[in-house]
C-alpha cells in the first residue's frame, strides 16, 4: 500500500511539473481523414452553410486551435498509400 502511494505522488508531482502537452485536446488532420473531419466541422460549427467552400472550412478549423496539420502532409503523394 505504501509503494502505491509513493508511485501515485511521484506521478502527480511529475504531472504538476510538466503539465499537459501542447497537443492535448487537438485533432490531427491528415490526408486520410481530412474530408471526414472537414464534413463534421462544417456540419457542427458552420451549421452546414452551403456557401462555405472546403478551403474556407479547413481555414476555420485551423483558426479554432483545435485542429493541426499532421506531418503526413510533408510526405510525397506517392508514399501516402504506403502509410499504415
């Protein structure tokens, strides 16, 4: 019992010292999920307004701070199909 308490306290102190990571509560946008995430954001945040094009939707998504472009966008297109 004493060991569990010590481990818990050490973990709590480390979390207090380091805090949450910079990507906490953010969603990665990659070539495989871009249309799914954009459609979801368009439906909920933009209320399905048909006048808002896809590139504006993506811009609004990035400006909210809840989404970020993953590193997969830097990989050439010929290698995207090889990603797991």
